[in-house]
C-alpha cells in the first residue's frame, strides 16, 4: 500500500484509508505511535514503552500479591 503526502495547512500529512484504520483498530482521534526499526518506521496503536512498563508492574504485583492484599485491608 502506498500513501501520498499532502499539504495540511502549513504541515504535511497522509490520509489513512479505511482498510488501514481497521487493521490498526483505530479511528479518528486515536493516537498512533511511530517506532524506528531496522526496516524503516512502524505505525502502531500501542506504545511499546507503556506496554513494557505494564509488564514490569504486573510481574511486581504477582510477586508481591500477599503484601498488596495486606496493604489493601
């Protein structure tokens, strides 16, 4: 799929076709994240840094489950 760069005011942008929006599972107003990869750039609907932080938080919560239960009481 190729996208054409168009003028948007004083900036430039691309229009994402409906099919691409559906594949990304996004719609108007959502945020896309750009990641540089060895093959170029990648657009995704999730932030890899937030995902990494959530994985760490989930691991800590599993490891400290009993302590967290006590603190919640």
